[in-house]
C-alpha cells in the first residue's frame, strides 16, 4: 500500500463491519428501520433476513456512525423487535464505500 492510500484512509477514516442480529427481528419491519437509521447516519451497505430467523448485513461509513449504528442494532431496533444480541465481525478500514446507498436485500 502506498503512502498516498494510507493518507487517504486516515483522512476519510472509513470502516466496514458485518453484523448479525438475533431475536425477534423478522416480521417486525426490522430491515426497513435498519435501512432508515443507517441512511440517517450516512452509512452505506445492505441488510437482509436469513433462513435462520436472524438479520444480517454489512455497513460502511465513518467510525462514529458505525458505533452509533452498533448501539442501535444491539439495543433499539424496530419498535416491535425483541433483540437478544447483535454480533459484529470483519471490521476493517476501507479506502472507500463499496455501496451507493443502504439497501434491503431479499
């Protein structure tokens, strides 16, 4: 990696993180609320239901917004959801966002 890229990464300071939310998170508009909250925070990425009854996704953006979104995913969610836990993995610094918006995948 060249110095130029390192400087850009420091300057933009973007982070990517995968997430999975466990509990009553399907059939309660969890994805819609996740999309809305992520967009409010200026995050890019996606969210989708799994066959296991969880919600998974990836979020990309500035570290402060990522931290806010983590708290939202762990403690708030949609009004009718009952979150048991949220896990986060593959957190890494990225040079730029791979997504244009935050979308719901089906």
